[in-house]
C-alpha cells in the first residue's frame, strides 16, 4: 500500500500544482487501488452530462468493464474526453468496482449578438470571432473574441473602440453572448514624414507606400488607416522600390506611428538610409552540373552589364534559368545568385551558379482558410503538384500569382516535413476578402460619342461562386447615349492558362442628324506568351442600325427635311442599314509598365488586326497599333516623360467597298484640341467629317506633381504636344469631298490628372497650332482618362 500511497500523493501534488500555477485550470483526480497491478471494474458510471449521451462518453474512453486497466489508461481517457472540446472539466475516480466518470459540459452558444455597431456589419464581426451559434462557450474564447473585435475596428481606423460583453443564461446549459460596442471616432493620419531620403522626394516615396495621409477623399478610399501590419508591408514596398532602382544597400532604419490623443491623429515617421546607387558589373552563369552548358543559358539572363542594378531583373533571371534547366531534365537544380560589390566604382557583378539541389518531393498541398474559393482555383496557380520536385522559385511565383488574383487579403505558403525524409508538405494559408462590388456612378465628358453627363450602375463579381470567374452586368447612359452590357471571363479555359469569355452589349447613340443602334457580342480567348507579352483572339458579331432623327426627318420617310443638311455618304450608310458585321480580330500586347495606376517606367504597346467578312455585310481588313514609353526624367522632382505613337489603316475588299461607318474618326486619343471626328476629309457641301482610311499620331508629354497640393489628393499636372493626320477615303466618288491627302495637325496644351476614387479623370486644355479650314476645334476636354 505504500506504493499506492506514493502514487496518490504524487497525483494530488500534480493536481494542486496545476491549480496554483494556472488559475481556473481544470482539476483532474486519479483514484486507483494499485499502481503496481492493473485494476478491473464491473461498470462505468457517467455523471454530470446534460447534452452528451452517457454511451457516447463511454465510447471515447478505452476502459471497459471486465478488462484490466492502468493509470496510463485513465490518463488517456481524460485526454480523449478533453480532446472532444465538449467538456470544461473531467474527473475519473474508481469507487470499489465502479469507475465513475464525472464531467462538466461547456455551455452551448445559442446566439452571438452585436449591439451599437454601425461601421462594421454583423456578418463582418461574426467572421472575426470564434464563438458561433451551436458551438461551445468558454471564457477564454470570449476574451480572445473581444480582442478580435477590437482588431477589426483598428483595421478601419477606430483605435479607441471599446467592447464589453454580456453572457445571458437561457437555461438547459445554453447562453446568448452579447458584444456591446462603442465604436468611437475614426483616427486619421496627419502627416507622413520621411527622414534620410535625398535621391527621391518625400512625395515620390508617398506614392510607393499604401498608407496615405488623410484628405477629403479619405472617407471613400479608406487609405489613411494606420495599421502596424500595413506599415510593415510599406517598409517592404520601399525596399523593393529602392532595390529595383539601384540602391542595393538601402535600409529602413525605423518606421513608427505616434498617436496624438488630443486630435486622434497619427504622425508616421519613416527613417531610411539610401546608400549609393549601383550598376551591374560583369554578369555570368556558372554550372556545377557537367551536362548543363552555362554558355547556352546566357540568352535568358535579363541583367546586363552597365544597366542600373535592379533586384527584379535578378529575380526574373533566377526564374528563367530555373525553368530552362528544369525543362532540360534537371528538376532539382537550384540557381543561386552571388553578388560582388565594388565600392569604388559602385558596380555589382553577378554570378548565377547552378547546382544540383537536394532531392525533395511535394507529398501534398494543403489549403486552409478558403471558405468560399474552391481548392482547384488556388491549386491551378502552382506550376507544381503532388509528386513533383520541390522548387522554391516556383513556389514563390505561385504565391505572387495568388496575391495578384485580388481574392485574398493575405497569402502565406509554408512547408512542413512529410512522411518521408525526402517529402515536404506545402501549407497554403489564405485570408479571403470580398470580391463583389455594386457601384453607381455619374460623370461628364466633353468629347467622344458619349459627350455630356452620364450615369452608370454595375454589379461585378471577380470570384463568381468561388470558381475564380469574372462576371459584370452594367447599364448606363447619358444625354445622347444608352449602354447595356454583360461580360463573363473564365481565366482557365479547359484547365489551361487561357482566358475565355464573352461580352454581350447594346449601344444607342444620338448624333446631330441621325441615331445609331448597335447590338453585338464578342467571344474572346486570351493567352499569355511570356511575362510581358500576351495575345487575344476574338470573334465579333454585331447588327448596326442607323436612321435620321426626328428633328431631321419629321415625316419618317428617310428623306431629310428642308433645312436639314446631311452628307450623301451618311445618307447612303443609313439607307443600307441594318447590316451585320462579322469579324475575327487578333491582338498582341507588350507590357513592361512598373505601375499601371501610376506609371513611371516601362513600355506599353498593342497592335490589333481585324478581318471583317466572315459572313455578314461588312468586308474590310483593319490594322491598328499604339505604343507608349514612360521614363522618369528626374527622380528628385518626380518628373515623368511620356512618348507615344499610333497608326491605323483600313482597306475594303469586294464590290461594296467601305462604308462611312467603317472608316476611322479622330478622337482625343489621336489628337487633343479638336472635336471628336473633327479632322480629316469632309463633305465640301455639308461640312460633315467623313473619316479616313489611314491615320498617324504622336505625342510627347511631361508629367509632374503639383506644388503645395498634398500627394494624397492624387493630382498631377502635364504639358504636352500632339501631332496627327487622318486622310484617305474609299467612299463613293459621288460624294463631294475635301482633299483626302495627308495633312498634318498639331496642338500644344496643359493637362490635369486626378486618380480619383471614381477612376482616373483628366482635364486637358489644348490649343491647335496647325489646322485646316474644315477642322472643328475643341480646346477644352474633360473625361475619364484612357492612358493605355
């Protein structure tokens, strides 16, 4: 019995220590008749249970009547019952031949209620907390949920939120949990200060980070919310920005936000150390794998001697070399860059070393946190699958693809050991965000075929049914226009990285003397060729109807009334309508722009060829192209230069030739300072512009921040010069036309660009400096910016 006494004393000591060390911890009692010999009981008695059936509890433990058991079996039984998450306390005692299992069940949550919350809806808060209806209740979980609610409010800029709770007993071991919320005032960011920067202005660095100073548009953009995680992400954005512009020694010394309790505003101070700017020195490729010829790999290297050092180019080279070597049969090859700084001439020589890496395979890919998005939508962004060789470069590229989907607030990819030494498990943790939008907007434009005020409403879902599909339904119109459209895109058609989709639309337009009604559809396929080159193939079909408006044809007989002057070319087009246009188009896009919202460097070029005549009435071949080059002219003053050029030609075939509506019309994208359709060949009798078969245009522009205006307003100025020509005609010779020869027009002007919450808006004032007598001038232009 001494052994038993020692066992009881030890068990009591453990229980007492646990109660002292962890206040409120669960007490567990062990009572056994002998520690040296196994015990046997004749029955198992369960008490304290209210909802859980006694037989269910007996099934969780391995101790059975008539079978010997030991203290380790009791310990396992206690762990098993606690592991169910149903019990707040478990006690197991042996009383004679009876094993008594006494449990205390967690209370069940009936409802989780939120009171006085206005800025965050109930469903958003319900997703943040762990307590759920029909789930178990614990004080520890409630305390954690209070902090989760506070964190949710901090993310929307309400740091002084207070949260109290109330637990309402309903009987039958059920409770209602009530969160009483006092939301408090919204914090703001009074200033963002940069210290230690000389190569780039504070205004330029403010454009790089996501945290913005509070302004009058912040209530819409919500980009002035101070958040520690967001500030840490901003530090990484700054590092990448400097590393990509040659500053390989750049460091963020500190980044802090200080709250002034009297004004409820933060002041953010970011201290940086820029270092020197480097260029690439010698660049070479070395291979320790005998079968891999390093010379043959130099063609895929994107870093060149003499270029400004760019960390992104190094990363892209690593990816390109990895894929090239893997495609040659070396799936485990690793590419490691080795940089050698020369502090005297500020160069970095880079050697890409290719080694045979450790053989490791992907056992499985686990995805967590995707309550809505289907697993396969996430898996298809990986270029590897279960059983493939593990390659860290390809894993990081998949992470970037997932982030670019804009379905998730956060994406983390980690690895854990697999079942074998050469196996790893990829764990993908995602935090989903809302992907649906309902928007109603209004606007005003001075040019184009939709001039005047307009309104539009749309419903958009970027992740339709969690399948990664895009769908948008929109309707809008203005004084002289009506538009309806439905668009759908499947980004992975037939399981391949081919975007397939369709657009259905209806457009009506009212011009000076006639109206148009177009109903059409497009089926399109998009394919990425490289990281910067993509192509799109589309089939287009539409029905076009034209008729004289009531002011010009009061009798409705199709004959212009007296005093209504309309070109015979337009009348011919109206008389021939309605007609069907059926065409195939092929487009190619080259894009190396650094930031599509605020471009500073890169090239965006696109060309499209359209063949009309796959059935239908229209028969022509049309080719267009446009290219824009952005280059930072002054880092310090954030001065950006833009040079763009475009061209187009249309050629009809068959007996009917071109209609007036098939020819090009001038727009503000071709040349500013002139009306829509305001240049080119014109009817010498009526003055109507008839368009042309060929155009060329070019533009040079300098963009700069506006002094005094805070950068958070998103305003920039521009000075520009445009030149263009629109000429040629294939219309009937019966039409009395002005000269169709090449004649150059030119204009100069000032622009104001605003990255508004409603989209990019631009105002231009252009003065024509070279024009023709028949041209229609429009010096002021206001509308949505169409940069690319």
